[in-house]
C-alpha cells in the first residue's frame, strides 16, 4: 500500500472518529470518564495482582474503595459546597456592585490627587469626573458580571446538567470496573491490530504517550487535590466568605498549571476587598495563602509528582481544554489532556523523522534520527 493511500485511510478514520465524538458528545461523557478512571487505577490493580489477588478481585476492591471515598465526599463536602454555591450565586451581583463602587471611588481619588498634571501633559484639558469613570468601569464590570452569572446559572440549572451529573455518578463506576477488569486483554488486542511493518514505531510512540499521560494525569491530579485542600482550609480559617468553595474550585482548576492559583488569587482578593474594605489585612492574608500554595506547587509538588512528563506548555494545554470543551462539551474536557499529550508525542516523533530525512539534510545518505529532549531537539551524538 502506498504512503499516500495510508495517509488517506488514517485521515478518514480520524475524521470519522471526530465526527462521531461530536455527534455523540452528549452521551459519551460517562463512558470516557470510565475509561479515564480505569487508566488512572490500572497500576494499582497491577500491584494488587502481584500481591496475590486475581484481576477481578483487584478491580472490585479498587472500585469499592473508590466508591467509599466518593460517598464520603458526597456526605461531607457536597452539602457545604452546595450551600456556599447557592449563597455565592445570590450574593454575586451585590459583591460586584460594591466592588465597582470601590473601584470608581478609588480611581476618582487617585485621578484627582495625582492625575491632573499628567492629563494636562497628554493634552486633556477637562477634568475626568466620577461619572466618566463610572461609565467606563461600569461597562467593563457589567459585561464581565453578566458573563459570570450566565456561566454560574448554566452550571447550577438545567436538566442536561443534572442528567450529566447523574450519569457520571452511576454509569462511570460500572464502565470503569469492566474496563479495569479487561484492561490487559484490551491492550493486547489493540497491539495485535498494529501493522507488522510499523509495529516497533507505533509501540514506541504508545509508550511515550503512556509515560506522558501517566506522569501528568496522575501527578497533576494529586497536586490539584493537595492545593484544593490547602486553599479551602486556609481561606476558610482566614475568615473569607465562600472560602471553602473558592479553594475547592481553585484546586479543580489547578489541573492546568498556574491557572487555578491565579483564579483563586483574583476571586479571593476581590471578595476580601469587598468584605473588609478599607482594612487590607484579609487581602494580604489571602494573597499569602495563594502565594504559598503557588510556591508549594512550583518547587515541591510539581517537580516531584509531575516533572516534565507531558512536554506541553501550560498555554497549549489550556488552549486544548478550551477548544475541546467548546466543540465536544464535557466529553471534550475529558479527552483534551490525552489528545494534547498524544499530539505532542506524535509531533516530536514527526520532527525527529523530518530532521533525519533528505528533505532537511539535503543528502541522500541515511542520517541518524534526531533526539528530542523536551523543547530542545539536537542531533544524536551532538549537544
């Protein structure tokens, strides 16, 4: 089979998979989540097998323990989060309005005290009044508030959201159990389908993807749980309104490196300002909690638990999450990280092959493939 025909067949298969995922994205989320959970728990099942349990017993024990942890979280955490979320939705317009008034008042004071000479040098002869500031700041804040309220209401209401939550809680554990039970047979079956001519290359790519996913997904999940607990306990102990909700949400968003900490810092600082203005002690405390969590993530948790396993920049990962969620919904959020990791591995492999090809070297003599070290790519045997 010619190379062009192989490329055409694989492109058609990928396009068919993408179209199918798009068409069925509303019902595939719990099944994809079950696959992700099974992949996450497979190493533990393997260790239990080595300890003497058979695969079925290991899978059953793991799922029972996982369900116990989920039920404990539902009993202990969900009621608190639900109460704080409902109160946050109700109080959000008032918080934003007060924050807007504070910004307008402080901006007017600063302009009056320090901006007169600067404005005259810029050619602005007339004074900037508080009404002008209210119009400009109010427009930006109002648009941001409407967007935030729309997102929150969309999450909080809707039969689709409730059905999706029910599906994740009921269908996902069942799917995860059966996939975990048959994981080894599934891998062996897929391995048997690989074309013999390209088996070594595809196995190498699959191993690289597995290492990237294993390091990032498992490591970053643990990092997110630790940061969520740190922010929730710290902000609640500091006396911040909705501190527990903000901390847990920040831990969840920390799956994208630095994004969760930045979100917690902005939201917590805004609420602390509204809550205790003109006293800055709570704002400073909130900033200290978030910065300490960021230091812990950047210098302790991240290098130890995650490292550079995925080989993707956080901005690229965030773009993948946004694009996949916009196109495929909840299912897109679940496949964004695996697709990013797989795309990065395949791109590095293709780049190595290109650097070893006559198209790059300009020579018909065979060249050893280049070796990729993270973002750097050097020729084999050279640095």
